[in-house]
């Protein structure tokens, strides 16, 4: 997954062309062992 930004140790990643696997546009944010996924359309998040 391509990294589009890194700041304060938080890595922001996004697939640009993956219509088959992912339905809604979203970004992944990782910090150490934590990961969150945020919808670009409404900002809703899924934290794991």
C-alpha cells in the first residue's frame, strides 16, 4: 500500500486503484502497532 504522508510517526497510506477489493474511498493510518481506517467521504473510522 503506497504511503502518502508520514508525520509524528503516523504513516498515512491509500490504494489509488483498487476498485475490486475496496468499495468506498478510505485511508489507512498506522502508528506503532495500532491501525485505523477512515472513510474519505464522511470521516467515519474503524479502529483496530
